[in-house]
C-alpha cells in the first residue's frame, strides 16, 4: 500500500506544481515556489518549541503530511493516519488547481 501511496503523493505534488505554474505563469518560479512550500513548513515546525504547534504544522504541511504515506511501522506516532495525510496533500493540490483555473479564466478569457 505504501508504494501506491507514494505514486499518488508524487502525482499530487505534480498537480500542485501545475496549479502554481498556472497561477504565476512561469515554470521556474513555480518550481521554486513549490519547493519553498514543501520545505519551509517542516523546517519551521522543527524550530518551534511548542509541541502543539509542531503537530499542527506537521498535519497541514503538504510534504510532511504526504510523506507519511510511506510509513509502514510505528503508525501510532504519526499525527494522523497516512491516508488522511495524503488527503491533506490532495487539498493543497486541489486549491492550487482551482486558483490556477480561476486566474487563467480571468486573465485569458
């Protein structure tokens, strides 16, 4: 199951990048923005000392939530279930695609 989840995670990250690329209209900027989004949340969660805020950032960050689908042992230590975490990444991708679609229709219509 973790192999299927990993493939779904990579597809969702690709859709997130596609949505952001549609918003900013530049592929290099979108790659930088997606990488920044993916890495800034886990780094920020490690610098915060409050465990509640750390857990919240781990639950809402697209990378930390999505990569938990690869966990095969010690699932009780995860903030939420792996498939729910993959759903968080799907929400990020859907939001980027919706924003990209709306802006594309407004700018290019």
